[in-house]
C-alpha cells in the first residue's frame, strides 16, 4: 500500500511539475508576445508620425524647388537686361561673375530640393499600407515583365547602356498568392540597382568589361526563389550587413535615397512572409535572393518541358 501510495504521489508530483513547466513556458511566451505587441504599437505610431512629417514637408520642398527654378530664370533675364546697359569692363566682369555664382547656387538648391523630395516620397511609401490585393500570380511571367520594364526604364535615361541579359525560368512553377504591384516594385528596384552596378564598373574598366545581369526562378520543397545577379563591383563586406537599413546607400550623394532596399525588404518579409538576402564578392558579383513560401497548394501553369533560357544583347 505504501509503495503504491508513494508511486501515485510521485506520478502526481511529476504531473504537477510538468504542468508548472508548461505554465512557466506559457507565461514566458505571453510576456514575449506582449513585448512584441508593445513594440509593434510603437513602430506603428512612429510610422504614422513619419508619414505625417513627410507629408507636411512636401509643400515647403515644392516651394523651394519651384522658387529656385524661377530664380534661375530671373537671373538669365537680368543678364539679358544688363547686356543692354553701358557698364565698365571691370564692373561688367564682376557682375557676370556674381550672377554666375548666384545661378550655380540656385541650381544646387534645386538639385538638393528634388533629392529631399524623393526621400520624402520614399518615406511615405514606407509608411503607407499596400493598397494592392493578393492574387494568384504566374511568377515567371511577372519576372519577365519586370525585367522588360526595368530595362526599358534604364535605357530611357542611359541610352548608351549595353549589357547581356540572361533569364532562366524553372518550368511548371506553381502560382503563388502575392501582391503583384508590390513584388514588381521590389524586382524593378533590384534590377535597376544591378544595371547601375554594371554601368559603374563599365565606366571604370572601359570596353574590356562586359556587363551581365541575370534573373532566374527556382522551386524548392517549401518555397520559390527569385535570384537577381550582376557582375558589377560587388558590395564591400564592411557595409553588407547594413544595406537593408533605411537611408543607408553605397551610391554617391544625390544618386540614391537609401530607401529602395529597405522598402523592398519590408515588402518581402512583412507583406509576403518571405526573406530577402544578399551574397556578394567585391569586384566580382552581387546576387539578391527573394524567397517566397509555398503557403498553400496552387494550380500549375502549362510550361515548356525544358527550362527557358534566353540571352539578349541590350
């Protein structure tokens, strides 16, 4: 009887201990969840504040850029009027030099004003919730369309750009439920960065360097991967861990807002529950990888029986 009683008590003690451990774990998880909720609320409030500040900054920035452009026009008119007046050679030289410096100052104000305006617009994009609706999407078609749009957009500004574009689309890729507008924004941003990287390397090395940009899709057991790769100068290891931070950029001042990759990271990780990662080797290549989870079975689109690979000269 004693042995049975002791055995029964031991079993009860073990059950109580296990229950206590479960309660401790549940309490820890509850506290962690509570901390996350508080943090998310703080971030949401900060996002609203950022959006409000950015929105209020737009009008003053528009006035700055508009008045600086108007000032340049007024200086040009002043130069034309002064040309009709009789002035000493020394006086005319001094006045022309002052007007030239004034024009340069106004042009610089206009350029920095427009850069600030771009930053403000990106800040608004960061804080604005996506208005697009998730829908079943053929990723191969979307990727191909984004490559075409990004390439044409880059050529519109850089008419002498030339590169080898390579695509490799995995056949029978399942459709995924994504927000096409947001995912397109990410892909176009990554492709534009790739075009910039190879163009800069071509500018440094000259005709001996052949720019190459590739984009490919892959399917794993639990996800679909989209890889964007270029053979540019790569990202230095000292700053590679910061490239997804807001306002951080490796481009020269005035050529980037530092918000493109940060916004892309948020779209993939928060909007699509995926991951955005980068691999790079200085002087050799940079490759960004988008990983989108296969959250639910989806229909398969009819595809060729062999992977589609194309190479074109831009």
